[in-house]
């Protein structure tokens, strides 16, 4: 699925806003209506243009930390990298890196990075694979936003979710109590 970097985010799956999953338990979901403008970053596709260049080490480290601590719009399906020359072998677990790669080449969700007030960047969870294994360099403003993202700055109502702009009245679904 391709979207140009910095284009407006629009996904039919998330018409009601962004759905954050509590990474630790995987069962708490907070739906946040569009309280911020979302911009696409890193939705790459074979045959479409993208910038290749080495990424700053501090950016890569912080991006990988965000990918470990945040889960947004976890889909029922999976998206496989089509920049890789061969599709995944059915025997290869989708969540493990291919031989010679550092990150898995398939993903099931997204991340959100807070930017300027009122703007967040929407990137696929595959962005780590694109950066580490294909040399993708996102736009400078996204790199700067990742570096500035304080993962300890969380909403008061939902401190277990790594995103600061979740309002107190966000809709919560907690499968532990169903």
C-alpha cells in the first residue's frame, strides 16, 4: 500500500480514528477520534519513488524503541514488504527477519509520532524494516519528530499507551473485562 510521504492520512479501516493497543497486555484498546491531523510517512511500494540514504544512528535507535512500545490500528491481516526480491517462504515465521535482515519484513499495524501541535505522523510498523534493511530515509521533519518524541510523555487517562495526545474522554474497550 503506497502513500506519498507527508500526504494526508486516510484509511477506511480507521474511519472512527486511531485505535491504540496496550502493548504490555495486548487487550486494552483506546479509540481516539481525529483530534489531530495525520500525515503519511513510510508507506513504500515497489516501483514508487522513495529516498534512500543512511539514517542517523540516534534516529534508528529511537524509532526501534517506538516500534517496541506503541501499537496502533493493529489489523486482522498482514502487510508483506514488496521491496524484498522474493516473497516470504510459507515456512518462515512472518515476525522473524529474513536471512541477512535486521527486522521482520511483514507487519500488522502502524505507529503514531507526535509532530508540531495538532499534527501526528502515521507510519506502518514496517518502517523499521524499510529503514534498516532497505536504506529508506524518511523526510527530515519526521526524523526530527522521532528524536523529539518523549515516550514518557503520556496521557493522564491512559499512561500505559505511548502517545501523549489521547484525551481523557477517549473511548476504551478492555477485553479483560468482557
